[in-house]
C-alpha cells in the first residue's frame, strides 16, 4: 500500500514536470507605445517568463528605446526584449500581437500593412486594445481571418494611465468563447479584470455604450451642481444628497466637478493627470457613429458632442487635460448655455457672452481620470 502511494506520488511529480517542460516558448509583438501602451507593455514584459520574448514597435523611436532601457534596468526580470524596426518585424514571428493605437485609421493601416507584407501564415492571436468603432474592428477581423493570419479580437480597456501603470486595468473582451482561456491570462498580466462581452466587436460596443453615458453624465453633473449651489446649497451637502439618491452617478460620486467635494477628484488636485476633452469627444463620436449604423436613436448625443467641441476650442486645452464647464444664463429661455474651461476651480471670463445676458460663475466638470484609456 505504501509502495503504491509512493509510486502514485512520483507519477504526479513526473506529470507536472513534463507539463511544465512542454510549454512552448511564446513570442509577443507589441505595437503602439503611447501613454497606455507604454505602461501595458512594461507590465506584460515583467510578468512573462524569461524564456518568452517581446518585440516592441512604435513610430516614436525614443519611446521604444526609453521603454527598453527601463525594462532592462528593472529588477523584475521578465521576457527578453527586442526593438523592431517595423510593425511587420514585430509581428512576423509573434504568436500574439497586441496593438494599442489612437484611431480607427491607425488600426486599419497597421493591419493592412501587416497583411500585405507577406507574414508567415500561422494561428496567431491579434489582440487590439484600441478604442475604435465596432464596424472598423469587424472589418479588420475579417481581413485577418481571410488572409490566414489567425484571429483578431477586440479588448478595449478601462482604467486610464494610472490603471495602466498600476496593472489594474479592466478589459472588455470581444472574442469567441474558445479563445477566452488563452487570451485572459495575457490580459491579466496588464490588468486585474477581464469581462468577456461576447463575440468579436462586443467589447468595443460595451465600452462605447458606457462612455456615451459618461460623456452625458459629466455635463449633467456639472449643471446640477451649479444649479444647487446657485440655490444656496453647500456643495458637499448637495453632493451628499445626490450620491444617496436617484441622481447618483460616477461623475457625482467619484469625479465630482466642484473643488473640495471629493478629496482625490481631479477638481481637488488642479486636474493633474487623466483623461482630456479630446479623448472624451472621440469616444462620444465613435458611439454616435456606431449608433447610426445600428439605427439606434440618440436624443442627447449630438448636443453633448457640441458641448465637448466648444470646450475643446478654448486655447487648445484638449492637450492639457481640460474639463468641461457649464455656465447657466439668467435668461430662462436659454436651454443650454455658454461653455468655459477652468483648470484651477476658479471662474473664468466667458468667451461667448450674449449681449444683455449676465453669465453665472462656471463650475468645472472634469473629464480627467475617468476609468478609461
């Protein structure tokens, strides 16, 4: 009986050893080292075994070299790092290609280049973490599949640069069921949560629906806070009521636009770091386009887009982590009002005063640090 138990124990050890040694070395191609991709690639590399390798590519060569230096100086170890001369070189031998790119045209352009460059056909997985419209993503997915270059899935993320750096991103995955067990461990090296939303394209649909709601709630929260304060309510008192009542939302509870209401909100720290108006406007526009394709009726989308566009025009603040500010006019017939931008929590003179109408003090509604790319 003892001999039998020992034999079974040895067999289990042997099986584990064989299973471990049978793991095939993995090669990753990472394309796109912007604010998000830079941190994501850094986390991925540090959490891969030394036997794996990662090829980095970005059109910004300085970013590539800087990231490579940081990876090599780190004490975390991780996969072997190579700097590719092109997107094609990064993807050529890769089992997994990860792309983090700004716009739909960039995603289409990179994959068109890859497919026309004579990549060896293999069952690679292409994980696109860019925020683009679902239609463009589906087009790229079909092109990759028809070229025999593997499978293309969408995995946009939420959590911002802070989450990318900390490795706490949430990924919304659009992929076939059978690929989820393969893709999930890869994404969890860069984040803490993977939400499988369904077939290819659904990850983007989920993200854009969420960010459409966020874009509108940012504006509504600013208006509601401004309204209550003009009626004499203390900002913290008003926020306290909203956040235990039916008006509760992420911009009111976590990202409140009034300075001092939420200690760590952008409004309370001079809007350092975070998600600028240009990115919020981009996601809103993508959601509107996707809604038109789906023949879904949107009543508020176009007006919200105008609000962000108007704020973006002010002194090119879209590049400086700006926030939306809404100022109510005394004229009750005015359903919407002038847009102003305030980076410090202080009121600014309006650039769009209407003759004969007194403008109120604007309240800032931040687009900074929402859990997004």
